[in-house]
């Protein structure tokens, strides 16, 4: 039987993961350089790692770095024995063919990984002969975004061992002049501060970071494995009240518009706060703290309203009121007393917020609607498309909607689409100790409107990126790029028209015509900035479309991605390695928060179709294979169960019981025998029980306790008892167990629910109902009929890990989506 073919696309860049990890002392990273050049806010960063195999035998050597989520990888190559091995960007379909053939021959799979809030992980490996060297070189590009009056270039350094020749070189050139530059991040403090050199001269700046081997071991985030932390280069450019910074070169232009010294516009703002049961504990407490702080920042000429909601709507006032000291004190008292309870009626709450703003038209002001929620709509209208349509009609383009998704269980794609349809953005608020700071930080981005109805006009320009913006906020920036017709700069005339309070303003170059950026812009740079912006904006547009229009936009994205060698959600990078090594296919997913997951299931590829592609050599190593885990779905009768494969490294929703505020997630092992390496039970939002094969860790607020004995452990209404080969779990009428299995000397976990609760609002892998199907013979093969749909299947077997010792069962192997009767992405969690 063919091995299951699984392509994982998570929110991240690319991680090619080998099944066995090398010992780091077998090889020596003798040089590690990061070189970042920023020109006109566009950063091109090259990471170069030189590694030597000091052993008397061949060793697998890995290259492991983190890069910003907002970046596109544009180049990857390896230098071995004078040969260059380049990564090639191909269409997803071409890469999938190569991927499928690779997996059919026993090669390791390409997996995507996300790290923290702002970074993604790239990891690959290659076998190097004894006493030979390899050089890895990765290039990525990103347009730095101005937020709260500054740009941030984030550079993560984790070479995995102290490096004798370690250097970070950053060069910044800004035509308008650099107003300030600073270096922050965990690697800029204490012992490492002396390793940083910063130079600033008018429109240029340099930052050098050259830590010694000793310094790489002694800083706060350092150790015997070297550094692990960030350098954050923070800067801004000089501003004026005019048209801004316009660069032209090779028939392209990039316009940065961020005028200063404009009067603030009074705002009308409504806060819509989710107070459903899942917001209990620390999430609700942090929301109250943040809301009180935000109310303190409202200006006297602002008008505001507050709505809290669960399955009902609760007003502080039914209409907007002015931010007087008396009203603010009353609003803060209301905020402090918001209590968690009930279900989640997002539709009614957003429509009520829109009604309040529509009922308060005020000339010379800017209106803003902010929704904070942590879950799915579970009350009232629950269909995503209907809610989005209702909200779109209610807002009618008159003001932006900003959606803040709180925690790991939020349907972020739903919020993102609803925001984009209404001229806003969606933002994740990570469930952590600083969640209130995240909330306040977002508010500060939109706290001071300076312009509304901004229209960017370019006579003599074509193929423009977005040119209409509902609002411009203090500390932000509008960026537009495009082509100049016939490269005729004499006829190119930019202009910006916007509303400031009740006045119409026009910014133009009437007295100062645009000049070519001769000698200050690298050839081809502005064209790449235009391509980067265009791809980013088209991907957002594609999210809102369907049918032929959606396919047309995807085609545009694909053509640009291939032309400029960007690894985007529609392309993949194929890394061909030396003879005898594995070809890897690496993917960049859409940034929608772990929800864009595509699984291709077993038995459905005719590998003979790919024999003529000529993309793989016959001498492929087959010792390293992807780690898959087979899941069994039992049936109500005596029929064989269904089984389906999931690749390791993902985080699954195991058992969620919203009304009990009980959530169990598990992370599949990706490097040993499958199974789960970690399972976490979240009780409300401030108590967390983390189970691994060695013990149990309980986190309550800021305190952490490690348990390895067999005494009962209590967290809220959950009791956990560790035994020799199992961990028992009890929560009111729920009974479960986490079994500890051992295979080839490696332990892994497997959760089982022994007694389901009486309530039927549970979800997750462990809450699935038994399968019901009919077998339908199709010649020599057998299809399964599930809910009037015939699906392909393959006879297989799987170990049943719900018992000790496990028992091998015959099963029908089908795709995850067919087995679950829902998209597998619904069972993926963004956080453990």
C-alpha cells in the first residue's frame, strides 16, 4: 500500500524536517552572518551559515533560522564542494507532483512551522562527507510597516552553538533622512550591549552586532548552545506636511505618504466586547484593564459607546456620548463590572454597534467600530456568510471595522474577512500575560485619525497598488507603488486628496516636480517593492472573492510570484540536493493563523503519471521518512473503523467543552514514533495543566508547579492523577485518561475520553460521533458511501492506542476531511 501523502500548509514559511536529529557537536558552525539592507523601508536580508563536518564519517548537517512572518523568501541555495544547489520557485501544482513522487519514494516531507507571534521557522538539512564543508544562504524580503511612529526590523539569531565568526550587519538608507535609530530586543541588553555599534549620519545608518564566543554564552538568553533571541532595529524618517517621499527608477515609483503636523480629527468610537463564558478568567480581567486604560486616553471632543454581549446585548448607554470626565467615570465603572457568561451572538452585537455610529453622524469627525471576541458565533445568526453580509450592509462603507481575535480558539479567517470587507484589519491578541498591553497597543494605532477619505492620484501612472484609504492615522503610513507610463517622468504627476476635519486638502508637486532617484536606488528595487505590495494586496482581495473573479486574482498572484521568485501561498520552493540526497518541496501559506491546511490523502495518486517529469533521481535515500499518525474512527456496528493520516508537528483540538470552559489540545510528535508529545488542558483562561511523558506542569497566572508524583492535582473543576502508564482526568461528569505508550524506547501520549458529558456542545477529535458508512464495490476497489457521497478508500490497518497494550485493527483508509465530515482545518489549533 502506498504511504499516505500529506502536504501541510500552516501559517508560516517552510520547515523541511528530518526524522532524526544530528548531535550538534558532530559539526561546527564556523561562520554565521546576517546582512540586512534597508532602502526606502524595503528590507532584503541574507543569512549565510558556513558549517564544517569535523568527523571521520558523513553527517547530516542542518540549517535552522527564524524569519519574519511578513516576509517572502526569494532565494535559497547551498554550496557544497564547489557546486551550487539552488532552490527553484514553482507553481503549487508542479511542486505537488514532485512532492508526491518524493513521498512515494520514501523521502521526508516539507512541513511549515510558526514560531511565536511574529516569526516563522525555516529548517533544512543535507548530508556532508567527512571533513567537508557546506554553506547555506537564505534571502528574504519584506516591506517594513510604520506603526506608532516607527519602523521595526526584527532579526532573530539562534545559530544553535556559539560561533567564532558571528556578525550581524544592517545598513539603512532613507532618502528623506533618518530622524532617529535605536536597537532593542533581548540581544541588545546587558552582556551583549557592548557588542553593538550604531552609526547615524543624516540619511544613512549602520548597526553592527559582533559578539564574542564568550558573550554568546553569558547573556540572559544565551547558553552552551549560543544565543537565542532578537535584535530589533527601530527607526523613523524625517517628515514634512507635503506629499511625502517619492522614489522613481526603471519605470516604477514608490510613494510613502505620512504627513506630519496635521490637526487630529475628533472620533466617534464604539467598543463591542465579548463577555461570553469562554472569556472568563484572565482574558476578561485583561480586557477590563485595557478598556479602562483606553477610556482614559479619549479626548474631550471624542464621542464613544460601549456594548458588551453574550447571547444578549448590554449597553452602557444606547447612544454615543461625549468623553466628558463624568461620562468617562461612568463608562469605566461599567467596564470594571463586565462579567463573563452565556453564548456568543456576534451578528447582533456588531449590527448594534453599527446602528449606534450610523445614528450619530457628525461632520468633521471619523467613526471607528472595534470588535473584541475570542470565539465563534454560537447564538443568533451563526452562519459566517450571512453575518458578513449583514455587517457589510449595515456599515455600507461609512467607517472601518477592526476585529480583535483573542486567544487560540478564535475563527480568525472569519474575522479577517469581515474586517477587510469593511476597510479595517483583523489582529490576533495572544493569550498571554501582556494581552492587555496588546489591546492597548492596537488602540494606540487607531487612536488619532488625521485624514479621512484619502485618494491617491497618479497622472501618468498605471498598474497601481491600492489608492483609496478610508482613514490615515497618526504614526502610520500609506504606501502606493506602480509603473510610470512609457517611463516618462516628465508627465508623471502624483497628488493626494483627503479630508482633514471638515476641510478638503490637496497635496501635490505643483512647485516641485518628481525627479528620478538616480544613484540612490538599486536597479530593479522599486519593481520588487511594487511586486511585493501587489501580491500582498491581491492575496487579501482573493480572500473576499469567489468563482471566476477569485481564480483571476489567484492567476495574477501566481504569475507575479513566479516572476519575482516569491514563495507565497500559491507557489512552493523546490530544493534539489546533491546526488543521493532528498529533493524537498517547501511551502509558504497564507497568513490566516494556522487555518489554511491542505491534506492530500493516501491511495489517490497514480504515481506512474509522474514518471516522465524527470524531477527526481533514482538514487534517492529512503532512510528518512515523514512521521504520520493514523487515527481511528470507530463505527456503531461491527464494520471496520475508518482511519486517516495526520502528519506530525500540528496542534489538534482534542476535546473542547465551551460551556464548562474546558479545552484540551495536543501536539503531535514529528520526529519519533508519532503520537502526542504534549497535551494541555485549559481550565477557564488562567489555569493550564500540561502533560508530557515525564510529568505534569500546572500553570496558574504567573505561578508554575511541576508534579512528578502520584498525588491528585486540582485545577478548577479538573482533577488529574498520574499513575504508572496513564494519567486519569476527571471534570464533573467527564472522565478521561491519557495513556503513556512506549515504542522503540521512545514514549508518547494518547488521550481517550471514557465518559462523555451529558451536554452535546462538545467538539474536537475525541468528541467525534461513530462513523456510519456503506461499502460500495467498484470493480477491484471499494468505495465508501457516507451521507450519500461516495468516497475512495484503501484497505489498511492501524494500531488502536486507546488501549494498553495497543491492538492492531483492520480499517478503511480515507482522507481526513471525509472521515471527519468537516475540513480538517476545523480541528487545528493555533496554540497548544
